[in-house]
C-alpha cells in the first residue's frame, strides 16, 4: 500500500554525513520545522554492516571548529569514545629536510579541548549521527529512494519508493535539500549544473598498524607520487593504528592495489618514510577517484544543494566534510530566523542570505584544497623552491601560520 501524500517544511534527500549533520542541526536550532530525511539504503547500525557510502572504511579528520558544533548538538560524549585527538600536524616534503609543525598548544583559539581536531572512523561516525537523529523529532525514511522531483509554486514534490519496483509515494516539501552525493541525478533533473575537473588521481585508503604510538601527530607528507596523510586512530586491542590516505596517479594506484600483502606494506613504508616509525601491517586498499566538482548554483528558490553534490574536494587537507558542517550550521541559522514563518523556508531572500554567507569560506577552502596537491606534487624546480619556502614560511611567519592553522582547524576564513 502506498503512503498517503504528505507535506513537510524541509525534506533532505541523502542520509550520509551531509544529510545527517544538517538534520541534527535543524532539530537543534529549528525545532519548529517539520523535517524528513529520505535515505535509499538501510540506516547504519553499530551491529550491522555499514552500507551507506559516507560510513565506509575511511576515517575522517574532524576539525576543532566542527567538534565545537558537535558539542553544541550534544554529540561530543559519544564521539569522544571513538576519536583520536590530533595534537600536532607535521607537514613535510619527501626528500627535503624542512618540515613545518603546527601544534594545538600554540593556538588556543583554534583548538578544541587541547586538540587541533580529532580522527574518527566513518564506520563509527555513522551510527553515532543516526542514533542521535533517532532521538530527535526528525522523521527518518529508510530505505526510501527518491526517483524524481517536480517543482511547483509551493516547493517540491518528491517521488520515492522503498524498494525497486515497489509502489510510488509522494512527499511535498517547502524546502528540498539535495544531499545525495557526488554526481547527483537529482541535480541533473533539476537542471542544476555541476562543473567537474578530474585530477586523474585516486585516493588509496587503508589502516596501518604502527610499531610505536603516534602520540596524536597527524602527518601530511608530499611525495613525487602525490600527497599522503597519516592520521592518528584510537588504539584497538593494544595496537597502535593510523589511517593512511595516499592520492596517487590512476595508473600507479592500479598497480599498488594488486600487490601482495607484504609488498603493499613495504611500498607504503617506502613511500611514506619513517617519520611515524615502522608500519607492521596494512589492511586492503580502497580506491576513490578524485575530482574537483562544484555546483554552478548551490541554491535557488525552494532548493539547496549540500555536501558532495555541492562541492567535492581533493581530500588532501581533510576539508570536505568540515566545510559541509559549516554549510549546515549556516543553513540552520538562516532557517532559524525568528521573522521567518514556517511556510517561508524556501524563500529566495533567506537562501540567498545563506549563499552569500558561505561564499567566502567555500571559495577559500576549495582553492586551498585544490592548490596544495598541485604545488606539492610538482617536479618543477621553481615550484619545489616555492613549496620549501612555504613550509619554511609556515614555521617562521606568524600570519601565514595563523592562517594555515585556522583553515586546518576548520574555523573557515
Ligand atoms: C578518501 C577520502 C577521505 C576524506 N577524508 C576527509 C577528512 O578527513 N575530513 C573531511 O572533512 N572530509 C573528508 N572527506 C570528504 C567527506 O568524505 C565528504 O565530505 C562526505 O563523504 C560527504 O558526504 P555526503 O553526505 O555529501 O555524500 P555521500 O557520502 O555520498 O552520501 C550521500 C547519501 O545519499 C544517499 N542517496 C543517494 N541517492 C539517493 C536517492 N535518490 N534517494 C535517497 N538517498 C539517496 C546515498 O545512499 C548516501 O547515503 C574525504 C573524502 C574522501 C574521498
């Protein structure tokens, strides 16, 4: 039997990191709004295998600014249990002696409980966000796959079904938030174009067991085959662990993925070097094709795009989700305006104010994520000097250092 047609103030399509974070913020800052979230897959559950793309085997560096927001939402006690603090960031260029170190202790304003940020495995983050969401009035529909959208004067009519070939349901909403990930079919249907530049790189991701404690250091290492990040993870069963992300050329990535376990371990150690000590084991590598995707318009009357479908960035600086958290906060603040009546959440002025508010941070964060890998993977001798000067500058020049820490800590610019 199909569900009767219904109307809500806000419908969010996609229950990944972006959709779930927005839903939590709306529940907290805009309790007067009726919000429904539609996710095509079964929701993540700590006991079940994790099926949502956001909550796979990756780990996410959550910046101090995002942690502050999650604390406001009451999530910090649950997150803390699964997070490894980032106390220091070490940036270095392979084959060169210089490196820059940034520490939380020297930057109180940009830190959260003495850390620059924290790292959590996505498989732990998903159940935490969705468990918190289940305790709010937000209505969760899952599995619920949105198959089409029609806009009218009052908002959007969403067509969805719970199973392939199952009965079609319709949901009307005043504001439609599209958070269905990169290469969104809904954006295409709405005619909201997305510009994509492929980096011809793949991010290889795995967990490594370390011989010694990482002591809360996150390493950002630039190598001729692309940037690598080694992020601290909480110890498990007494084993020191770190999450490794290596963005390398497509061809090279293919070769590395088929190496035997031992050969893979040696390759990763050789590539990263010894700054974090010996790698004693490395898990299977997962590969993610990398591109810079930017929606030409992120909002229009009754519609907002959020998360990967609005901007998909190079993961080198760990900025994508943190930028989305700031977008979610700004949108919730815009919708919480007391003068905004319930039926007006899709109004152009409100969404334009949101867009204007986010313009600068998005431009700078996207530029930061885009330029850093290009600069640090170049073999051009001039660029090599520039990046060495950059690392030296990070060490020696306070304003540059402050700016880098502010960006890395996720407070936006
Ligand atoms: C290798 C890698 C490492 C990263 N590391 C970091 C990091 O350290 N720090 C950081 O800040 N960011 C990081 N990021 C970025 C971060 O992962 C993204 O910002 C995040 O995944 C955005 O999630 P999303 O919810 O927008 O999209 P998705 O994760 O793709 O979620 C979209 C959701 O929509 C659902 N959906 C799709 N279509 C429909 C439909 N028709 N109907 C209903 N539901 C639908 C999907 O099932 C899915 O659950 C990293 C990214 C990569 C690739």
